[in-house]
C-alpha cells in the first residue's frame, strides 16, 4: 500500500526539447500550427482547451494504431524506468499528471508502469480520430486529478517544468522543477537540472521520508 504520491509531467519533463503533441504533429503535417498554439498557451494568450482544438483537427482521419506507433518513438529523458521502480520500492505511487493527450499517457504508463494518467481525450470512432476533442483538461484539472488520488498534500510530490505545473506545485508538499522554465523554477521547492530523471531521487528521498 503506497503512503505517498509522485506526479510526473510529460511534455518538457519526460519528453525533452519538444512536446508529445509536436512529435505527433510533425508526422501528421501540422507541426507549425501546433507549435504556435503551444507557444501561445505558454505565454498565456491561449487556453489549453483552445490549443487542444487546433491539435485535434490535425488528427482527423488518422488511426489510433498510427498515433500509437508514432508515440512509441517519443524522445525521452534517461532514467524513467529506474525512477518509477524506485518510487514503487519506496512506497510511493508514481502517476502522470499531464496535459498531453490520453494516448500519450497510455503508452508511457504501459511502458514504464505509471499507476494512472490524465489528459484531454481525443474523440475516436471506429478506430479513427474524428478531429474533435471528447474531453478537455487544463492545468487546474491536472491538479485536481493528482489530489483525487487520496493522499494528503504533504505526502505528494510533483515533478514538472512549465506553466501547466504551477497549480499542482502550489498544492503539494514537494515540487521539483526539472529542467524547468523560469516560472516553474521560481514556484518549485526544489530545482534539478540534467538529462537523467534519476537526479530527482535524492530530493524525493529526503523530502518524503521527513514528512
């Protein structure tokens, strides 16, 4: 039985230098439009709901199998499997708290053993995406998903890098800005930089063992 929770962001945190949406969009042919929408979201000029609508249109007509195959090639930081295993070995439930589409969470949870994931849901019918959003999610929904896991906030840690992590950072006892942008670095209780996720383990061990 886990006695603590560790929440991991995906884009910019587990996926370095790009986003899962941009990675898929590059293969589907709408990368420039999607990257512009993501930049507008980061700058606060667009909501995640608006960005999701733009990205979903680019998925129209493509199959679930096609998207899953592309997601299997996502660039990822080193040390994810080892960090997830460390959490499990130390009574911590590792989950994905992300604004990436749910197919992204499904692939990463299946590969690495994350216990749960959230995200906006792209609509699909008959194994093909329609180009519409079935369920939206924003940064506050991401926070609420983490808090719904049933752990006291002081027993929760969040690992992230950007605007979408700020509400969650404010709600948990330990927040780690991993290769984070300035706003997330300023809000985090700890900052860790590097190419390997295992660099956060000493922080998790020190903070969650002391609560």
